[in-house]
């Protein structure tokens, strides 16, 4: 599978109404974002049937980044059944992004 790039216009249509969607908010100039994308690509290859992986460039899609209060990049937000349930700011080890480590409670 692959990570789909989405923007302000296409974001909502790509969030799975049922199941899990992992969204990476980043920027092309961000070194930690560049380090994160290969890890997420590996996870997409491993979990792509269960989890949809999306990528948002915060510079090109400021409305979406603002709506989810993305203040630093990279930020990964996990959506469960269309609702954000986990927000991870900064570069983390691959294991943190694996499906089993998500908390199934809405973030506030």
C-alpha cells in the first residue's frame, strides 16, 4: 500500500468512516518528517488493509492543519471511525505508530 497525499479539499473524503486512518501532518522542509515517512511507508505496507495512511503538507493545507491544532511537525493524528483518538507530536519510534498502540478514546 502507499501513503496518500491529501489537501484541504480532499481531506474529509479520505478519512475512513469505519476503521482506522493515520494522518501524518508535515512539511517538505522538515527533516524529522523526512525520517518519519519511510517508517510510515513500512507500516502502510504491513497494515495497509486495516489502516488507511494519509499525508498532509501543512504549508499547502493550512486549514486542515489549523482545524486539528497542528502546531509542530511532524504530527500524527490517528482517527478511529472518523474521529481523532490519538495525537503524536514529534518523531517517535516506529513501534509507537503501530496499530496496537493506539488509545481508543477521542482526543479533546
